[in-house]
C-alpha cells in the first residue's frame, strides 16, 4: 500500500510493509536539499511512517549528511554525443544489433501520448502474462486503465517508441529532469526479440538526451537484490555503469529503529538467505511458466 503526502512543496510517498518507509516519489529526479527541515516537518506532522529515506543523486556521490547510511547504486550512462556513445562506449554486439534492427525495418520515433499510442502500449502489455519469471502487473489491462496509469508527468516525458510495420513492438517512457533523464517503463514484445527493439529504443534515448544537453541517463539500479543478472548484462552492453551513492535512513518511530537495526527495511531479500532466495525465485519462475502455458 502506498500513501502520498506533500512535504515542503514536494511529493512524497509512504510505502507499507514490515517497516513503513517515507521517501520522495520522484527521487530519481528530485533532491532532499534541506534534510533537517524536512525531518522536522515530518516529526511535527506525525506522519504514519517508521523510516525516512533519501539518497544523493549523481554527480554528488560522497556522503554529505551525518545520518545512518548504506550504499545504494544506479545504472548510469554518461552522455556527451550520440556518436561517441555508439562508436566508443557500447559493446560491438550492441552496435551490430542497432544496425541490424534498422536493416530489418524497425523504426524508432518520439511520439506524443495519444489514444493511438495507448492502444499500442496495451498490445505490448497484453502479449504475455509472465515476464522475467513472474506474473506481469499490466497484463489484462484495458485501454482506459492503461491511459489513466501512464498519463503522468507528461510535461517531463518523452515517449520513444519502436515500430515494425506500424505495430508498436517496444517503448521507453523517458522522464527528463534536472541533470539527468530516467527510464520509466521499458518494454518490448517477445515476438520481436529477433529485431532487438530495446537496443534500438535505447539508441534513440541517447540521441534525445544528447540533443537536449542531458548529461546522464539512469536505467534503474545496476544491481538488484542478490547480484548481477541478465538485465545487468544488458545494461553493460549498452554502456551503463554502476554508480554507488549514499542512501540515508532516519528512524521516526521505535519500530523504525528496530527495523533498521534488523534490516527489515530491505524486505525478504535481506531476511531470506541468498541460496534459499534463489531456489524460491527459480521455483516461482517455473510455476509461472506452467501457468502461462495454460492461460
């Protein structure tokens, strides 16, 4: 469960769980520049949260504040020119895939958020009920729900869409903020994987950032949970690098202090030992693949 609250003119969210965590809703794009004042307002308002967390965005990656801290990470691509990225910063296989996509007739365009685009997004979402070994959240959504959910931050958004014979086969919702842009929604149809649509879409994103003078593109975390995986490998091939940055945690309640000490704010990824978690994830993936065949 997530609750929204405005603090100091900025949008925050409270996420429920073993420990209720308060954080910026758009922390990839926004900063907690005056944490003392923010913490004071949180305490005065007695918000229903146990922990307050924030991080320092690139390029400020050296710890600046005297709070409890852990190292977090981002997948960051430093951008100067499109040509430099294409010729010097990506793996040759990725460069070949970008060129092959074009030869196969894949076209990537920047599009406005229209009903036509919504229909294309819905087709991508409804291609399969299982992605990356787990049930896919957006599967089965109708056009109205897709439109309502994705019609956010449109003033900051650039929709980069891949087409094959006018069929939407992949997209990235690129949100452009101060000093960086971040991906929000990164998906392609499995039926067109042979055309490498995500390589082509990321190439267009780099081109957009370079043309706008945006020096950094962020693609979520570089490493999630238990370590590098196939998604990390993909990020490597297209030039993303791991950037470690400080994340601060400020307990607001006794539950927050205990949760922080026991690392409950990380959820089951920290509570369950790594080998056991890998077994559970593999089992879940196999069960969903069976379920997928019957749906």
